[in-house]
C-alpha cells in the first residue's frame, strides 16, 4: 500500500505478475513488463483506484488465481 500511497510506479511494478490484464476506458489493457506498467501507471492507478486501495484494510483482501480482491 505504501507504493500506491507514495505514487511509486517503479516500486509497485516490481510486485506485479506479468502479463497484467485490466479494463480501462472500456478496453482490455494487457501490460507485458514493468516498463510498460510504469508507462501506463496513471491509467492503471487512477485517483479512484488509489482511494479504494488506501481505504481498504489489508485484512479485508483475499486472493485467488485472478489476483487480490
């Protein structure tokens, strides 16, 4: 959560499993590498996403084959 709080795209990119797939602007976005993650960070971690992450207790998260939720 510290990487998101600090806006540290490089730090967060090291925690991501690639390829990273997300939906943005109604389209599927596939991120293949840490460098691409850093490039697309502003589209991936929007203000709304950042607020959601920072307001969620780590105890409330769970993970499965799809990732953390």
